[in-house]
């Protein structure tokens, strides 16, 4: 049988180290899509000395820490508690770790700090912003990526049981040289790793590797292996090489002129450059860039306090209750629960040692409240304020927006207004339901000049993206005569302006944002019809539209 390729051999080593000291290493970040290769790797986790417990990103606090069993408590008449997943040391296997919310990441990080649990994070992220939360990534020593693994080239990575038992027994006796931690810390600094946990985890990995190799003292090869496994995915893009010709240190003395003890001490140290090179060679540069961009995207996403994954910002319309189990965020429907338990009371009293109980409730009786959560809607109204007919269009738009706002309190819609004229579009009114503020902003909108239609589409797309980040559902309504003649750079180039407008229209379609194109020209424009097709938006020709017709058209489009 041929030897395993280097990446797969590194994977086998990582799994062996994890099986030797899972709690000391914190765990494993496994980046791989679901498939037979990942199943083969996760199957080898049975060699860990801790029991495996599987988690989901939506796991509730009572499942983690335990809590009151309501049904058993009502049935027995005294409090009955359940044990959580974190009540005893375990190896936690977190599926879809890239979707782990910040709250769960903080709870798991706190459990890992206790040095009794280990975590195996199964990261299935396909995009750059889909990555493991930094709080967990910082506490997991090992990282493996199976993106390039081919089934025909892999072998069973499970470690040998006898060798594994010997390594666990020898681990407490493995000594770490005094200079090893300093070398690991220096290498981490040169790789741009700011976390102080990384050198400590690398030292733990080096001791486990020495025990796996049957050594009583950590050697240079153990430090190199630890740097490959612990530092590679933490490294940041390397800075430009600095000029070392200035203030260069003097050349080292001749070893023959130094004491024998000092020369022997130098022979036992490993240059930090070797650790840096080993860490950089463990992963391809494109993967390092992807991991770095994923960390930056996730940090930027969490910094603004809002997120696109927020489905709605109200509780929504009540739905019929359903049977279920009380968990975090669930609300019990007391009336429906009592209605479900009532028919069974005579039979339960006959079967229970407490016939005088007022009410006997079982877990199957629990009914939970449900809501249909919907996001607030926002209509982004882009008004063409250019040309000789600008004042008429603006008057129509002002009247239509005021009519929409009058109905917004019933539909809970928001309205945003942007006008485009001259060289670029301008956001006149951010999303609001304030009628007084809208009237004040609309009063000062100017008219005349060129038609920067492409700039209007670009600004409308950006406004829609910001609305989605706030949990709103945007719809774009374009009110124009279609004669765009100003390019994005402000130049008067009709052909280029039309090409850019159609390109941005396709971007709006790709973003999944609903749109509406209203043609207010004297005669319907074929160019606007094509623009609507690129946008996958309805096209409505209203050559003599007034405020009431515009409001009715937009209201029907929103309700449809």
C-alpha cells in the first residue's frame, strides 16, 4: 500500500493528537461539506476518551445546562430536573458550525475554558463570510480542511488503539524544554497571530505529538508538527519583508571561541523561522486568504448589531398552537394545554398514586404558541427629477408618498425617497413612517438637469441592502421617463449610461429585491420595458399619472 499524501497524513496526526488530549487541545475545527470523506473522519472520533454528544446551532439553554421538566414536575408533585449536555465532560460535535449564533458560541467557549470538554466544529461554509465564530476558533487548537480530499486517495484515519493507549499513559511524563514556549510565541508573532492562546495550544499539541512518537521530551520535530496544525489557519497575510541591511546585528561568534556548555545549548534550540515556514506550508495561500476574509466579514457583520438573518422585527400574526417541548424562546399556550389534558384526567387519576391531584399533565399535552414572523416592508421610491417635466413628476411623487404614508400605519410599511438629477442620485429621505418628516424633506427637493438613471439604480440597490440588514423587506419603485444620459462617473454619455443602467438592473434582480418600473413618459419607452425585464420587475406605463393613480398602483404592487 502506498503512503498517504501529506495533507491526509497531517489529518491522521491531528486526529491522533485529539484522541490523546482532547480537553487540553480544546477540539477540532473541521471544514468540509457533508459526504463520505467527512463521515470517515467523524467516524474516527469514536477513539476519543470522552463520550460524543451532538449539538445543533439552535440548541436551547435547558438542553445545555439542564432545567425543570415541567411535565414530570406536574405529574409527581415535586420539582424534577434534567441534566444538560454540559453536566459531564464530553466531546461536543457541533453541526453547521458556520451558523452558530453568538450566544451559543459564548456558552460553548465558557465550557471549553473549563478544560473538561472538547468541541468538534463541523464547518460546512461555502462562502467567505460563512465561518466559525472567532470565540470558538480561538479555543480550538486543530484545524483540518477536506475540500481537496478525494475518496479514492483516503484511508481509515482512526489511530492504532494500542499506540494510542501508550501515548495517553506517557503524556504526563513528557517534558517541554524551557525555550520551546518562547520559540512558539515568537513564531506566532511573526505570523501575525495576536491570540495568547495559540502558543499555549501549540505547546500542548507538541507534548501530545511527542507522546505519540514515544518521546519523553519535546523535540524539534514535535514543535514543527504543532506549528503546522495550530498556526496555519490562524496566520494572517504576511507583511512585506523589512529591510534588514540597516542596524543589522553583528555576526555570531565562532562556536569554537565559546564555552562548550553554551554551544551545546544552542544545538538544542530550533529557529523560529522553521516554525513559520512549517505553518505557512501547511495550507495553500488561497485558503489563508479565504479564512482571513471570512473572519473580517463575520467581524463586520457582528459589529453593526443587526444582521440579514433576522427574519422579522415583530412577533407577527398568531398561528394555531402545536404540540411541542418547552425550549428557549418557546411560549406555552396554557388554554390549549389544559384543553388537551382535560379528557384524560379520569383515566390518569385511576392510574396514579395521587388520586387527589387537581390536574395531571403529561408531556404530550404541552401546546406551544406560534407566530408568523414577517419583516416590515419599505418602499424605496426613486423619482426622476430631471428635465422640463421634473416639477410635475415631483408633485405627483410627493402626493403619492403622502398617500402611502397615510396607509403605512395600517400596513406598517416604511417609505424611502431618492431623487436623481444632474450628475448623481441623492437619498432625500431614509426609510421612515413619519408623515411630518416626509413633508418637510419633500418640500425642498429641486428639479432639472441630466438623468443619472444608473446612479439611481446603484443608490436604490445600496439602500435596499441596508434595509435588509435592519430586518426590513425592501421593494424598489422607479419613476422615470427612461432617458438616462449620465454615466456613473458623471460624464454625459448616453450609450454608456444605458449599459450601466441595465447592468445594475441585473444586479437588482440577482439580489432578489422586488422592483417596479413606472414609465411616466408621454409615450411608453421601449428602453424602460427592457430595463424592467432585466430587473425581473413589472412594467407600468402611466403617461398621465397623478398622485392617486400612483398610490393605487404602488399599493397594489406591494399587496401583490
